[in-house]
C-alpha cells in the first residue's frame, strides 16, 4: 500500500500549486488506475488518511467524485466514505464530501439521512455543516429531493449555531431549499427571518428577487 502512496505523493509534490495542476496530474492515471473500484477505494482511503498535504488529498476526491457517486458503487462507497468526515477540518474538504454524500442520499435516503441527523447535533462544527449542505448541495445537480418537511428541521436546529462556517452552511441550505421549494421556503422566511443570522441571510437571499429581499430586510429590522 505504501508504494502506491509514494507514487501519488511523489507526483503531486512535483506538480503545480493550483487545482488545475493537481487535477491534470490525476488525469494522467496511476499504476493502480485499472484496478476494480473496491480495490482502488482501499488505496485511496489509505492515501487520504496518511497525508495532510492538501494537494495530495485532492486525488482521492477526484477519484470518488467520478466513481463513488455511481449507483452501482455507492452502497459500498458510503460505508467507507462517511468515515472520512471524521478527519475534515476545513470547508473545502467538507464541501467536496458533500458533493458525494448528496448523491448517496438520493440512492438510499433513509440510511444517509439518519447519519446527517446524527451529525446535526455533533460537537464537531464540520459535521454540523455537513448535516445541512449534503441535504441538497446544489439543487440543480439532484434528480430526487427530500420532502421540504424533512429538510427544514435540520436547518432550523442550527439557526442559533455560533460557528461561522455552520452559519454559512445554513445560508447555503436555505438558498438551495428555496430553489427546490420556492413558495414554502419563502413563506417560512417571512415568518422566521428574524431568527436567521446575518451571515446566513447573505447566502439564503441570493436567489430572491429584489422585492423579496427588501421585504425580508424590513422584517429583520
């Protein structure tokens, strides 16, 4: 396993510093790139867990965002990848996992939603952020969306959260909830906008009309 790790690490440390640089390095393929999904995932998990260099850690994500979201691979992938959240300590890796988790939520909603509910009250702020962003990620990327009344409670529980990035996640999720359920979401905002923090409001109101924003700003006063 270590020789695969050193192969990836060696190439990435010689690559450039930007996301296009490390993505280009990934596209060249590695000596194990033709192995079956389950075998490759073991390798990528080892690399993810044994390196703190952000450029090296992009490589497992590039693989998973393409292969772990395939329905035929998703059940096995979820059992492994949900544990990756335990090592997340910044927004970029948190949101990269959201892109994967939200697809798993479409395939087996009961199991993934149960995990999101646990993260929703976790002491780790990155798990709390994950608990709401994975609900929708970007609505336009989803074929299936959970019912409004199932999504909203997880967002509501974090309205008073003191962590900046959790509040950004709340705003993100309200924005995407509006994209999925515009009438219901705006109706909720009209009644509860005074509970939404300024940090969250800036993101939550991005897709609203000028008239809608003005009305909510008045209600916030």
